[in-house]
């Protein structure tokens, strides 16, 4: 199982703050596979997660689409963060 978190506007757009999903060996091995799986839920999911400004982290470390996902990982999707 993996824990998936959605922050800020993503949580609002998707209507979901967090969920737990099975890893699905052979189908979900990297972030890009997870994005594809979630995008199959419908247009809002695909549009939101394919937005190039959306960032992703695995176990609180910034990741990219090729980053591997392992059982027990936490994956977070969030918009860019600015500070000042």
C-alpha cells in the first residue's frame, strides 16, 4: 500500500486530501505510472495531475516522474510553493 496526499488547490480540485492505494505490482512502479492510473479516474484528475506546475514528493523528498515507488511509500502532489 502507498499513501497519496493532495495539497492546496489539488485537494480542492480533486475533492480528496489523502488516500491509501495498493501498489499494483507490474502496473505502478514509478510516479508516471501512478499519475496514469489516477488520470484514468476522469478528466479533472488527468488535467490536474498533468499540469506541469504540479510538484511531487516521495517520502518528503522532491521527485520526478521516473522516481520509483515502493510499498509503504508516501507520495504527495502539490502546487509550487513560494516564500518571501
